[in-house]
């Protein structure tokens, strides 16, 4: 009888153990926590790129793209932080997650699209040629044998090099950390011409029309967009929505008129 009882007890124990295993296997997995809502976006910019983004007399960041980013962030319900970066290392700053967006006169190019996701374009731009007011240079062909400058890491560099025949005709092609320095070298005679974004070039020419002239020739038309990481489709979509609303209700146009005297929103 003891033997039978022991066998019965072992059977019951095995049955209970089996039931325990089944219950564990069938227990539903805990739900993954919902991703935290983004409360802030960090915008990387060159803080010496007027009128898109620069520091005023009080060292405050101001500019067209600053105003556009602030308005978009308000509509998205998030805080925006502006972080000055080395513009020539902008893609590394973005991929390294030190910034969430690049918003500072960023030209949309096929090369950049390999590493950056862009919003729909919000502005059209040209790469213009700025020369001293009394320069004998009147066309791109006149740049042969001259020293030409541009901002390092800017689309101006790509645009100039794309025009291979003209590029090879230069005596020298110099790059600078920012456009302000390049234009200073132009005014002191260390450069014969500067290739620069139209919005920037015309801003400076308007301030000192007696010192600079803009050639009729240029190095092509391009479009500005906001750049984000390629896997950050949520932020890209929210920015696209905010920009579309700003265009539709006229807010973007009003911001443009404040900085450029006319609506140049695309």
C-alpha cells in the first residue's frame, strides 16, 4: 500500500509540475512600454550664416531659419534648442545623435540624400558669384586664373566643382569656415570672387552695395530643406506637416518678408 501511495503521490506531483510549466508558457508577455513622447528637438546650425542663422549685437541667435524652426516647434508642441556646430561635420553631428535636425540653409542634393532624410523643400536658392564692386570680372569665364573662395562643407563647393571646366580654370580655390570670413578676404583683396548662397550673398551686398557686386551668371539653382536622420521618419513627417501648414496660412511668407523683403517661400 505504501508503494502504491508513493506512486500516486509522484503522479500527482508530476501532474502539478506539468500544469505549472504549461501555465508559465501560456502566460501573456508583458506589453512593451510605449515610447516617450518627444518633448524637445535639437537643431544643429552654423551660427555665422546670416540671414538664416546668426548672432545679433546681444549675442542672441536670430535669423530666418531660426524663426521658421521656432514656429514649427510651437505647432508640433515641442521645445526647440539651437546648437551651433561645425557645419563641415554636420552629417556626423546628425548621425551621432548630437542634434536631431539640420536647419540652416541646408541644400537638398543627391549626395546628401544618401545619409540624410529631407523634408519637402521650403525655399529655392542660387549659388551666386560675388566680386568687388570695381572688379573687371563680369562672367564665369572671367574667373579663369583667379582666386575663388567658398564656405567649407557648403553646397557652393559642390556646385563649383560640378562645373568642371570653370573650376579647373581657377588659379586657386580656397575654402573657409564661414561665409563672413570669405567675404572679408574678398574685401581685402585676398580673393577675386566668392561663391555663396544667394540669400546670404545678397544680404551682405545690400548692407554694403558700394563694396560688392553680384554677377548675372551663377552656379545653379537648388532647394533648401530640413535634414533629419533617415530612420527618424516620425520627426520628418511632423516637420513636413508643420511646414505645409505654415505655407498654407501665410505664416512662412510673413517670416520671409521680414527677412528678405518679399515672400520667397517655395
